C-alpha cells in the first residue's frame, strides 16, 4: 500500500475517532505469556505502529499463567470498550479451550480485530553440535539405543505440544519426557544440552539457529519457512495433515460496539501493512496482515484442526 494511502487511512481513523469519542485514553494489549516469548515479541513490535494509527498510547501487559487461560479470561470479562485487547495465538488458544476445557471463555466469541503474523510453524531443534542432522537420524539412533533420548515437553496444550504429539505419534520415539513451562523455555534447555531434542516456536528459533547454537531438523508449518531455507517440513515426510500455520492476531472482548471495532480494525490493518513495521520486524517473525474476517476464518480453521487432533491431544 502506498504511503499516501496509509496517511489517508490514518486521517480517516482520526476523523472516525473524533465522531465516536474513541480512543480518549491508552489502549492495552494483553499478552497471555511471560515477557520474552514469541507472542510478547509480536505484540511489542506491533504496538508502536498500532499506536501511530490510532493516535493514542498502546501499552503491552504480560499476564502469564495457565497456558494463557488467566489473561484470556481477564480480557473476555473486561469492559467491551475497546481499551483492553488481547493477542490471540492460534491454534494454541483454541486447543486449550476446545480440548482441555475448564475455561470461562470461548475463543470464537472474541471479536477479531487484525491478524499480525503467520506463515510460520513450530520447529524441532537439537543442540548446534548434535550428531543428529535429520529426523531420520533421531529415528535410527532411537531404534539402536532405545530409551536413551530425552525430550523437552511443554505443560498444557499449546502449539508446541501439538507438534510434539504429531512428532511422537509418527516417529514412535521412546524418549524420556522432561517438562518445561513453554516452548520458548525449551530453547535454552537444548542450547545447554540439558535435553537432546525439543519443539519450540519458529520465532524463538531464528536467532539461535543463525548463531549456530541450535540446529532445526524440521518445521511443522504447512510449507517451508523462508527464514529457515533448506529445512524440510514434517508434513513432507509424514503427510500434509501434520502441518499447520501458527497465526497471531489482536482480539477484543465480546460485545465491543461496532463503531469502536471499526476504528480498531481500520487502525490495526493499516498498522500491520505499514512498511516501517515490516522493516522493523526484519527476520524476527513473518508479518502477515489479515483483516478481521481473515482472522475469524483462521480461528475457525483452528477449531477444525483441534477436532482432527483430538485423539492425539486428549488429556
């Protein structure tokens, strides 16, 4: 989109804000994970550009706990005035709600605002100097040395635990499981050789892989990750049903007024397409601007994936 188009869009947003009296105070994006994780990176890099498009301060708040349940519950019950938003992470948050259950929110009832990142999946990693250079190397070693490998596994349902379940269901590795809070926490465990192998987010893998601290043996996205050239997809080895896209986007509480949603959606989509945002992100993650309907479709796709993966993930 041209710079003049973006400027025009921002002027339109400000004019709309003036007639609806929104926003008149800072807007908060809740990240349902601890600081430093992949969702936190996406939210904090996006916030300044949403701030520019909205014309008001946008702050990021981390509310960790319960595999995202605590933060999601807070935003689901928040006043639907447009000032409290949440960064949705899919399919992870649908897996938690739809399969694990025991929550007081429904992901499909949040109001989609804008999709920010995508075209990425989880990745299987080993230490940088590991003797394993492929998934087949792991399988061959495990068959010759049963019970010798250990794998970092994440607690609760998440994108990482879905990839782990797919991986183990097809390779039949007899690994010892070492629990960690989340996929991001697995990266230093692999780098420090506390475990032989782990699954983490693509976002968490890019820099340590570039530095040679880890090796990425495969990705779980539906197609090759452009930031990891030459790394095969797991689905290319075991079937297309074993690949999925990780998407992050901004959501508002249910029953947020349409005039407020309209402003948030217009500003969000302009911010996600801002060339300065794309340039600032660089290789940190893949920017995939998605309007609210596209994000709604992605959430529905996460429900379909959850249904197909129930047998793998059922507690």
